[in-house]
C-alpha cells in the first residue's frame, strides 16, 4: 500500500513539473534596467468572434505582443503598442474610439459584413494579417517590429512595417528627437547614404530618379529602429516612392552614427 502511494506521488510530481515547463514556454523575458520584462503572444482568429460563428467573416490572422503588467513601464508599453495597432484599422491621427485591438477587429468584421449585405454578389473579401516581434533589446531600449497587411477592396491591399522604440525604464514610446542627440547631422548622413545607394549625384534633385520627397527635400522615414548593432531606416510604400517600388531600406552600423545617438 505504501509502495503504491509513493508511485502515485512520483507520477503526480512528474506531471506537475511537465505542466509548469509547458506554461513557461509561452512567456518570454526581456532584460531591462533592474528587472526582467515578461511578454507573451496574443492571437486573434475568426473563431474568437461571435459575429463569425453564424456569418461569413474576413480573413483574420492577428498576432501581437503584450507585456505582463507587473511594472509601470510594461503598462505604458502596452498602452502605446495597442494604440499603434489600432491605427492599422483606423488611420485617423486622433484618438480612436476603439479601446482594444479586439474591438478594432470586431469593427473590421462588421464593416465587411455590412459590405456583403450591400453587395452580396461581390467576390471581394477583406483580409488583415498582423505579426509582431521584439527586433532588439538592450538594458535601455526595446524595439518592436510590426508587419501587417490589410485589404478592404481596390486594386491591392496595403502592407507595411512599423518600428516602435521604447525606453525600458519608463516604457515611453520614443520619437526621432528622443533617439538622436543631433537629428540634423544624422539626416545629412542618411541623405548621403541614400544618394549613394540609389545613384543620385550630390547637387542633383533628390527626386531625379522618380522618388517623391515633399518639396524636393530629403526626409527621414517614419520608421527608424535603433538596434543593438545597427540603425535601420524603412520607407514604406508611398512614403518616398510608388507602390511598385516597394519598401526602401537603409541600414547603418551603429558605430558609424553613434556620435548622434542618445541610445
């Protein structure tokens, strides 16, 4: 009897250990200033929405990161990140009415279903795909990379990449002025490298090869990532060239531009 009890106890401990090990695999950690930031994947598919259970739905594949809100920095990161993700569905600059990513997807589903009611014979199908990952992390800076594609009719959908640079200690979302100690100097360097890559001689109009920078003046892209070893610039479609040109990318070794960086 005693031997049987001990055998059952060993099995219980083994199964408990397996469960703990499995649960830990879904949680990742980013080392911050003094303590670790933990994050996990949040996923949304059509099956997660009531409106998709009895009616046709768009294609939905949404995966993004959420930080465990055990410190103020994580709360701030989640707030900024959620706001940026919602803007994929609603490009309005003002604060959106949607309070969460799930609410934004629900609105996307309703828009699609209303469209199908108005145009039941249309073959057009809506689609949204979002994926997110930690591109880089140091003790001071964390960079999220978001790739997305959204289609709501027309000749083609729109896909883009977005970077978000966060101060690890405060959780603040950093803009270009925060990342660089001398933004003008970095911009001048980036323009020289851009001209070199796309073979635009110095003194020639920056739009001479078909680009369309506003007022014929070189500008930095919206998306800049300051990683552990590099500074990456990405111009999404329509930002500096036509849709057909696709994404334009520049990448510099960090030691080449370190004199103008704050991080």
